[in-house]
């Protein structure tokens, strides 16, 4: 294992936990609409394809045949 991998394995989870704590703090320091506008709409491109794929499979592929 090289130094970069060691740094990523050491500091990666720490940074992720700090970011999640920041998100929780930001949610409770603003109203839910402000949180929605600030974080959810800016990260829409990350979670929307997964939601769309799940819905496509459920409605089109596994849907009732007419």
C-alpha cells in the first residue's frame, strides 16, 4: 500500500463524517426549505438517475402486461 492509499483510508472516513455532521447542523440551523434549496437541488444529478432507474424498472419492466 502506498502513502496515498494510506492517507485516503485514514482521512477519507474522517472527512465524510465531518461532512455528514455539517449537513445535520446545516439542516437544523436553517428551515427545511432553505436546506432543500441549498443541498438537495444542487446534488440532484447524483441521486436522480438512481431514482429514475428504480422507477423505470418498477413501472415498465415489472408492470402489468395489458
